C-alpha cells in the first residue's frame, strides 16, 4: 500500500506530494492538466523504464520518492527513491542505500498494479487467466498444482535416466573402445585409495636408505662414541661436581649439564634404533620405484589427480556394465518411467478436475460483477483443452483460457478478438473485484477505466470501484463525477498558463470538492451544478464539511 509519494521536476510537475487513502482515492482535472505525469511517477517507482524526456524543462533531474507498505504485516515499509537525470541515467535508493532498478522492481513492483488501457493487454494473454483462477480457488488447486509439479519433476527425471541408459547401451565404436582401454589400463595397475600419497612419502626414504642409516650412525658416534660429546660432557660434570663443594654455583651447573647428558644419551639411543630399523633392500626399492612409475603413467593419461583416475575407472565400469547388461537396465528404467508417468497422469487429472470445478464458479462471480457494470448478459466462459503429453509444463496438462460471450446465444470467443477497450476495462475490473484479497496486489491504479462510460453505467462503475476499495487500495484517474464522489480522498490536478506550464496537485475537501464535482458535471459552477454536486457527495457518504 502506498503511504506517500513525493514528486520533483517530473514532466509538468515542479513539486507535488500525494498521500492516497487506504481505500478509494480519485484524481480529477481538465484534460491535459497533467494527470498522466503522476502515473509516470508511479511507473518509475515500480521500476519501469526511465526516459530523459520525463525531466521537467530546465531541470537537472526528476525525482520520485515514496514509502510503500508491502503487506498488512509490514509496519516499517520500504522507502524508495528514483532519480532520472537529464542525461537519461537512472539512480535508485532503497531505505537510504543505493540499489538497482531490478531491486526496486522486486521490492515495490509486486505491491502495485497499474491498470491502464495499455496494461490491460495482460488480460488478453491467456496465460494470466489460469493464474487468476488458481489464486481465487485457493488451497484445493494449490495442493493439486504442487502435486502435479512434483510428479512432473519425477517423470522428467525418470525419462532422463532412460535416455541415458539407452544411449549408453547403444554406445559403440571409439567411445566403447576408449572405456575398455581405460578400465584395463587402470585395473592393470589397480591403484588403491591413499596408496599414491603413501608412496610419495615412503619412496624417498627407501631411495636414500644407506645415506640415512650412515648419517644416523655418525651422529650417534659423535654423541656417545669413544671421544664423543658425552665423554667430554661427563668429564666437565665430574670436575664441576668436585669443585661444587667449594662453590655451590658450580654444583648447579653440574646438575644442569647432567640433564643435558641424559638427553644426549637418549638421542644417541634413538639414533641407533633408527639406524637399525632401516632395511635396505634393492629388490624392494626397485619394486617401489616401478609402482610409483606406474602411478605417474596413470596420472599422465587420466589425471592430473588420482581422484580423476578413480572417476575415470568408475565411468568406464558403468559404461561397460550398461553395454553388457543393456537390455536389463533399459527395462528397469522403462518400468520407472511407466510408474512415474502413471503418477503424473493421476496428478494431472486431479489438477484439471480442481480447476474445472473452480473456474465456472469464478466465471459466475465475475458475471455478477459484469452485470453490475451494465454489461447486459455478458459472461466469461472457462475453456480447458488437453495438451499432448510432450507439451505438459509446470502450468499444467491443459491450455486454459477465459472466453468472452456478450450474449447467451453467442459463441464464446477469446477476449483479444471480441472485447472493445471499454468492455475489456470492465471485465478486468470485475475480475479484480472477484479476486479480492487473493489478488496478491495491495494497490490498484486505474487509468481510463471510465473511457466511453456514462449514465447508469457510470454509477455502477463507481459502486464496483468502491467495493473493490474494501479489499484494496484503489487509485482512479477519472472524468466521471459519479466515480469522483465515491473517493475517500480527492485530488485535483491543475495546470497554469505560464511560459513553462506547471502542474499542481492539491487535495480538495468541503466546498472546494463541491466546486470540482460541479465542474465535472456541467463544465461550470452554476448554483444548480453546485447543488447537484453537494447532493451527490452527501449521498455517497464521503461528504465532509470544511
């Protein structure tokens, strides 16, 4: 729901603020006064394309700011700003932060429906008809549609698996030979998980076994051999201990060095054990080197990682298994397809049934509203035609459309072929009223919905718009006094006669509103027109003295 919109230097508007009511708000004014400028502001706010021609003559940029509540539970709202420069560049801010037009469209667009003559083209698209019926029908159709979509997903997956198995079973020539060669080559080496990494660690030790043993032996001898470090250290300890009776400080050094001697003895013992555990076996070394070389060959052919080698082996095994057991695998895959298709057919039948139950009720309700709009015996007729299985999609297994029949004895025809602009506007309005809160859009903006309407139809149109305003925020640009008097708020658009014309937007109430209604009735403000206007406002229940 729109809370407030502020417009600056857009088209003929220098500055204007618009705060529509929660229910019905009307905008009136002379033809050419600039009402479309406000509609352009709304279009910018919902993310429609910006154009430099929208910038007011002499201004650097046009700015539209607005606060919108996204639903009844939204207490903070979204503050959006759209700036269009004279160079055509557009900038967006959402809650004070820079954003994109796409983000603006996602944040604001779903809450506002611009229902002008151009936007009515959506009603001519049959794809929107099933969306309306589904939304109105609620849980029964929603559950059936979810079940259908899940069944369709499983059927597609089963078909993909059948296609894969069938293609693999029919694989011949070079691809099959490559798979056979790869499997034979890898199985010949028979690599195990982690074996290559272990080889990378152990092979260098095996290759340098003699050098490693010699180094350990020499280090142990240097520490504990004859004339080694321990002999000298033990001599120093003995001398320090002897003189420790004279100076206790030297005894402390003796104790410290004794600990070091113990550490050296332990290290010497560990080095000898390391030396003794090294088993130099030329035959084993050759075997390890040969194994490592085989692994490197696999990596060159199927690598660069061992994970790639193992994956290639599994792929080759799978392909060869499918080829060798092709008929059995195809049979199992076909059985899975048959089961999935049977479940899909059942789900499709249920979805079609639910829609065909709900749609005629929707059409009857829309027909009642069309009758209120003085459309005679006009009605909507639901048509559901089965689609070939290959054309089933997420929408459903049938092509659905709301057809229009202006009289009981006439053949229903598509809306795009039979309905005039005025009829189409009223059909759309009737559908919106029937949809009510299930519409999913909080704010409806009607432009030219009263085109070609007058007399009793005008009064009916006003009543229907008032009904719609019970479930939606409705904004109507109108030339009809019968519609204008029903507004909870009434804004008038006026244009001055300056060299650079300026459109001004003002809310009217009390006597000012009486004068505007009188102008709409007769083009003047005679006493008779004023009296009639005052009477209409009083009868509408929206009259407030000021």
